[in-house]
């Protein structure tokens, strides 16, 4: 049983697996770093420890960002979007956010870049 505040838990709209997507953003620059998944327990751990904690869908376990890589995310703000189905984490990122070593998970695969011409 999670210790997440029931008032917060009642506000969340989860997917069929009981998860909410968490968009992660660098707190001072606004750069989007990654997307992770949270259930009530991951959100509770994030709110109470100040360390970004996620649910791994592939490994079926909780993971604290940076626990093995050293590239930690220190939580500055946690927000819920207007539909209550997405969390925004504003963090201070130490090192690379992506497991590939890239600064963000959105560095490697550009699909479109619109230029003024």
C-alpha cells in the first residue's frame, strides 16, 4: 500500500496499467530531458525524497534516476497538468539525462526542423 497523500492520489488519472507519464524538464533552462512513468508509490517516493523515482515498465521495478549512473535528478517542482493525467517534474539534472549518455532523450532522432525561409 502506498503512502501517497490520498488527496493527491484521488486527483490522478492513470492509464490502464495504473501509471501516469512524467515529463522531466531542467528547472532553470526549461529543456525537456526525458519521459518516465510513475505510479502512486513512485510519486510518493519522489515527493518525499526529492529524488526522481520512476516505475520501469520493462523491468517491473522502481528506479531512482542516477542510482547506478550517478546522473541524478534533484526535484525542484512537481506539477500536475490541467487534465490531471500527466506529471511535470522540474529537476536539477546532474550529468546526462538519457541512458545513452546524451544530455536529453530527445537529442538523437530529429524528425523535423522548421527553418524560416
